[in-house]
């Protein structure tokens, strides 16, 4: 049970203020310090990145593109769904179940905020 305790942590973490960063990125301090932990996890970032450049992908296509397992993809896709960043549409092809995933507008906005955050951190680090 203790093994999974990390999954119950808050999805958003606030980084401690760095004086040089605050001065280096005027106006972006509050956004640059608020990291979206839902997207920041490696596999979830990969999922939203792949879906940002594809209208929709099936579970099988996502699994193949990301070279991951069914279980890993399922867990991370569900987390993104619960956050409202991903939409899953279930259907059948004949008798075979099919799950298609697409990024929601909230997911696209979250990715844009995340990328802006990372760009601000990069700029601040390079200026110091």
C-alpha cells in the first residue's frame, strides 16, 4: 500500500521562489512557479504531446507510439481524463472494443501553460 502513496499526492506543487528567477522573468513569476504536476509526469507529458499533434488516436496507436504497456497507458490516460485534459470515446469495430483518445481544449490550454512555464524556467536559468 505504501508503494502507491505517491499517487495520492497533490497534482500541483508550488516551487519555492528563486529571487533571480523572479527578476529574470518579469510578469511571469507566479505562472513560472506553479508547476502542473498532472502533465509534468513523463508518460502523461508524452501522451498530451502526441495528442497535441494528432486529432485523435486509438489506445493501440498511442501504446505503439509511446512504446509502453497497456497498464501504464491506462493509468496515465485515466489521470489525464480525470483532470479533464483528455477525452476517451469508446466504440466497437465489429465485436472488437475500441478506445479513441483526444486532447480536450482544457488539455491543450494546460499543455500551453506547461510549455510557457518551462520556457520561463529555461530563460531564467540561461540569464543567471
